[in-house]
C-alpha cells in the first residue's frame, strides 16, 4: 500500500484521494503511565525540568519528552540506557530560544529493558536523567 501511494506521488497521477488517517495501522501500543501511574520526572544538574512518558510498542518503546530550562545553545541528545548499561540514541534536537522542547524519541528496547533515560549536552555530559 505504501509503495502504491509513493508511486502515485512520484508520477503525479492521482487515482483517488486517500486521507492519511486511513493509512494508520494498529500497533498494539500501551502507555506505561496509564492506570494512575505518573510520568517519569527528570532530575537535572543544570536546573532543567520535565517529564517523560514511555509507550510500549510492538517494535520497542516510544518516548515522549516535555522539558524546559534547557541550555541556551547546542544540540541535545536523548539516550536510553538499558539494564545492561548499553546506550541507544533515541532522539536529537537543537535548543530553541524558548529553551523548551517537546520531542518524541524511540528505542528498540522494551520498557522492561530500560534502566534510565538521559539527556546529554553537545560535549556528551548528562544534564538530565529519569530512572524507572
């Protein structure tokens, strides 16, 4: 189905208009923070504040981050630390003038295999952390 849509867009031939919502697929997601659980709260070495929400997906975990009081410049990296200590980059973004960000990242790790989630500054220093 995706191939047909892509081919239609490339060729500029539109046989039918298909709303994007009809292309959505069920992925059996479960938000870990449902049923009264609270989002994970960030602790920070620089005064950043924020929350994270983990959502179980068939392919791993989606991570929604809402953070404020970030540094005023640079590129920040969201890293997932597994129970084995290995890190996976889940997202990366440039700091904005508001010093806030709402970012969605992803990891192949299941929620059960995540030990913590960190935000690193451009030098690789961890500036915020949330642990399960």
